[in-house]
C-alpha cells in the first residue's frame, strides 16, 4: 500500500522545539508500523516537550503509548508530567524530542524495537475498557548508553 493511501494517525499537537533538538520519529513511520493494531483509528499523536531538564540530565523519555480512561491528576503520575498538553484521547502516542546528536540512535531503536513493542502492547489491550491509565514509556540514558522501557498501570479492578 502506498503512503498516500495509508491511514496516518492524526497529530493533535506539535510543539515547536529548539534547533538543538529533534523529534526522533514522525507520524508516517509510526502509522505504518502500527497499521494492523485494533485501535489504529482511535490513536492520536502528540509531539510534545514539557520540560527540558531531563534532556539536560541525559536521561529522558522520548516515546510513550497511553491508555487514558478518566486518568488521574499529573501530581500522582510518576513517569513524566505531560498533562498540561492539549486534549487527551483514550489511546495516545506521545513523541518527545531528543538532542539532535542522539536522534539517529534513538530513531533506530524506535524502528527496530519500540514500535513493535507498542504494537504488541496495543494488541494485548484490544478489549481494555477499565477506568484508569496504562502506559508503556521509552527512555534513553546517555550516560549508560542504554534504552529503558517502563510500564506503569493504574487500572481500576474489573467489577
């Protein structure tokens, strides 16, 4: 299927960033990789930068997928506070910028590993209707030169 016929996940927000930063992946690549997931038409994309403190520290989040159903306030959220961004949908992908010097390395990891993990995560949650939130987040640690994946769930029990 050609790209112009391919469904592209809608981008809800794209925050302008410094010339020293770069978003490590675009909407088209994400959409192609996730074309077979059950929630494709419900997904929304955010290209967002909340704080650059983590970027300066060398340990930063660059990608996440979220299930949000009556999500809790940001003060209770331990990964990264992104909750002042524009409207939230039930299924979201958030891409955050990385230092331009790390873009290629992070992009390669996203294409080789992260998008497949996101697809698997979404497929496993195809029937999810519980209230709460569930997040799969990807971080890069420059000092260790390693990628870290964190999963956080705050789903209410089924009744």
